[in-house]
């Protein structure tokens, strides 16, 4: 709607030794017409990283709820969170794991209290968070699930044209959305984790949120099999016969448009993807290598099933690039554009 202010998005700056802080700085030096971005992190860290990569930046420290400065390139509003220990680019410091988690908590609270319309997350480092003693931590997706008190969330990655190609700040690319039935699990645990109830919950969330966030009236979802050749009629595994097919048949009876289970090695071809709004892969490395090959640096991660908007970049902390100013901003631009579009659409459907 003309005259409607751009949504406010909380940008967590991620692992302080990685590229997240400088991505926030780099984003602030360019016009971002689709959203008003507030960094969540340590202002001193952001200032140091800006100086290191040669970017002139005006940091404006604010409390959640304070009026934001007029958006212009070179100004970065910040909701401050203090580092627990000094940080150097490329050098992990376990003492700062609590800092990273606090930035997430601040962003979640801002969304739930109405100070932000959504959150965008720069990459964190799961290993150092576990090394710091936060047992059971397995990533942003699961942390947000628990923090928001929901039973199930769905990880969805989308290329930059999966909402509206041509939206300001976007680059061209093929539309592809890939959701995951399981996320950060060792491969040997995947089969046991794929149950009828789990698939039912995930597909209901995927169907509902494709309608809500993407405006798709009748989503068509293609579902991968778990085993090679989708089990070859039970000769290469029985998960399709015993678990996946019964779950899909029950959901089709509810009205969901589901194809599959289909062999993953042929599903990701133009003929099988024609008319498909999203693919559900059974595990992380079944679906995401294809999406990242199709659009790495032009894709974003979305968490479905939450009471708030959350998107993220499609890459990791890139410790080897930290402090050089050479990190690619593309995925963060896509994540911000996606979050802004979702926030607007969600506000039209139901307040966040």
C-alpha cells in the first residue's frame, strides 16, 4: 500500500569471528528500500569491523521501541548486545557463544513485542556453541522452535525469485523451494526420525505457510522418497511403503496436493518440477545441494511454523573470509527481501 512504512527487521549479526558483522555493515552502506534493518549485536564490534574493511558507518544505538532514524545509506541502527570476550576475525572464542544466543533472544523478543516485523539471522557456528557447553544446540531452526514454544518447525530454502522476481534488491534466478523433513541429524538417525506423524505435521505446516507467506492458493508439493529409486517397491528399503505413502494418502484425503514419493535423483529435473511450488526432501543433504547449486548466494533460509517471520542466509560463517571485506552480500539481500515480503503478506493475513 502506498505510503506504508517499510517493515522493521531485526538482523542478528551471528558469530562475531565470522562474516556476519561485516555483512551487517556492508548492508547498511547501500539503500535497502524494502525494509528498515536494525542490527542486533555489539556496537564496538561493528565499528571495529567497519574500520577493518574500510566502510564509513554511523552506528545509532537504540532500545527496542525507540524511534528509528530516517533510513539512508551509511546509517546502521543497533539494538546493543555486549560481547563476552574480545573477538578477532577468523578466531572462534567459546566465551562468546552466550553472546550469540543473546542476540537471538533479543530479536525474538522484539518480534513478539511488536518492535520488529521479522528477524533475519547472519550465520552462527554450531560447533563453538556446543564447545561452550550449550549441550543439545543444533542450529537456529531448532533454537527458534524451542524459544517460541512450538512443537514443529520446517526449514525451507528458497531461491531469490521464489516470491517476486523483480522486487527491489533482487537478482534474477530460477524459482525453487526445498523444505526438509529432517534437519541437522547424523545420516544414520534419519530413517528412525521419519515417521508418519512427523511427515503429517511438516506437510501441513508447509502447505499452510505456502498459502500464508507466499500467497499460493493451492500449493502443489513434490515429496522425495528416502531410499534410492524411492525404495524400488520395497527392494531398496521399506520406508516408502510403510511410512511415507500412508502419510501422503491420508493428507491427500484432507485436500493437500502431494506428488510422490518420487526418486530424488529424477525429481529435481525441469519436467518433474514443472508446476511444483515446493519440494519436501527427507534429509539435509538430499535437497539442499540441488538448491545451492541452482542458486547459491541468491537464496535464503526460511523457518516455517513460527509465530514470527524468520529468514537467514544460505551460507556459513566463512571464518577464512572474515575481516577482508570480500564476503558476498547477495544472500543477505535476498533474506532481507524475503523477510520484508513475508512480513507484509503476514500482516495482511494475520497480525504477527
